[in-house]
C-alpha cells in the first residue's frame, strides 16, 4: 500500500551523522516537520531534540511527546573497531535502544525505518540479496543484526534499509574518496586495499531513497546502496581518472596488511535490484555518484 501525505512528522535519530545530516536537510527542504535528534552537537536544521540512545527512559519520553508519523532510526555506534573493544556499549546503543524505540513506535503506530548495514553478512560471496542469510563476523554487525531482529519481531509497520560504505560531504567526517583526493593533491603516497569489495553509496542518493521509503511507508527489508560493486583501490583509481591526479601515488594493498581489531567482510556488496525496480529514486552507479560528489567538492571549495 502506498501512503502519500502532504507534510509528515518525522523523527530522525543520528541527525548529525554522515547520513542523518543530509536526510534532515532534505526532509526540511520538502517541508516536512522534522525532529532532529542529536547526541553531542546540536544540528543546524530541523527541530533539535537531545537524545542519548543509552538512556532508555528518555527515548520513551521523547517518542511519547513528539508522536512522529515516521521514525528514521540512523543513530548508531558505527566505529567498527570500537564496537569490538566495547561490545556491551555497542549492544546497548545499536541493539537495545532499537528495541526500546520499536516497542514505543508500535504503541504510537508510527512507521519505523531502521538503517542497517552490509556488515551483517560474512562477505564470503558478494551482491547479497534481501533474502540471503546474515552471518556477521564482528560485534558491530552482530549488534546491528540484533537491531534488525527487534524491528522484525516488535514493530507493527516497519522497513529495514541496509546500506554500504556511504560517502558524501560532511563538516567533520571525511569520506574515503575525499581522503584520496586530498592526499594526492598534496603529493602524498597512500596505500589502499584492493581485495575488499563494497557497494559505495552516495549519501544524497541514499537520503532520497530513505525519504521515499518513509513517505510511501514501504514494508520489509530492502538494500539501499550504490549499484556498483567495487574495491577501494579501483574507486581511488576512478577518482584519479576523473580529476587527473597522479595514480602512481596509490599502492594496492591487501586486507591482511591491516591489524584491525574487528574482522571485516571481504565482499559486502549488496544487490540493489529490489530498490531499482520499486523506488522512483534509483540507486546510482559509481560513475554517476562520483560525478555528483566531485561537483559537491568543487562547490564546497568555492564557498
Ligand atoms: N558508515 C558506514 O560505513 C555505514 C555502512 C552501512 C550502514 N551504516 C548505518 O547507517 C547509519 C548512519 O550511519 P552514518 O555513517 O551516518 O554514521 P555516523 O556518521 O557515525 O553517525 C552516527 C550518528 O549516531 C549518533 N549516535 C551515536 N551514539 C549515540 C548515542 N549514544 N545517542 C544518540 N545518538 C548517538 C551520532 O551522534 P554523536 O556523533 O553526537 O554521538 C551520529 O549522529 C547507521 O545506523 C549505520 O549503522 C553505516
């Protein structure tokens, strides 16, 4: 069932994050009412609401007070290695808080959108479909999967949107393609893994797809990511081609050369054919995404 409303009351968690910031900006531009939930730093768009995902009483109170039509739950402990060293905190922030939010949203009959991750898969084989079985390798993936399970078991109407390596412009978070550009422009050598594959997702594209899910109240699990499966190394080379940078400064390396605390999936690319066939906002290819991202970099540098 497609439900289209003029102005919808949204509540967004993680509204200052890489993805959340864009989502709130886009929702406000579409004239929706937006409760912009933040933890440490006050957001510059939407109606700011302080929220700590570890404070369950506060979560309940905020939902009861705001009574949103749609909850976009993006807030999470996203540092994969930190999750590995602090599993209890990760469980609290990523899983238990989701359970609390979902329970309350069912009482309010709010539509619940949970943003999940490609890291719920083991990465042995990529281009995972929504129906494939999750098998997380690390605490981050496990805690996000617990969050998914809470949504499936407790929400009355819900959607789980899994994404992969989002990139975009943010005042404090440096996305991988921008890191590549800045190093090469400064003539610095970089090492980039060539044996780990994902589906890099351009944040403005992800934001529009998430908003469409929320406004149309589309049910079920869906993969919202970029259309292209690519390694970081090949992505870095693409940036050098597009900006005429020196590709000799990039050395390929393997995942084994990093002593990460958390185990990462080798191929966590996502099959986005469901999103492609059901959404009006289609997942972009890496070419389309990088072209837009380069324009964003140029306009940020100008202003
Ligand atoms: N980044 C990725 O590579 C990736 C890949 C796949 C899926 N995802 C999923 O996509 C979603 C958005 O990710 P993102 O990249 O935008 O993450 P992000 O930039 O790390 O933002 C996370 C947000 O969560 C908030 N948060 C963290 N702890 C909190 C707490 N205790 N109470 C309230 N808010 C808290 C942060 O606020 P403060 O900074 O103020 O604490 C921040 O606004 C997440 O659910 C993530 O699991 C991310």
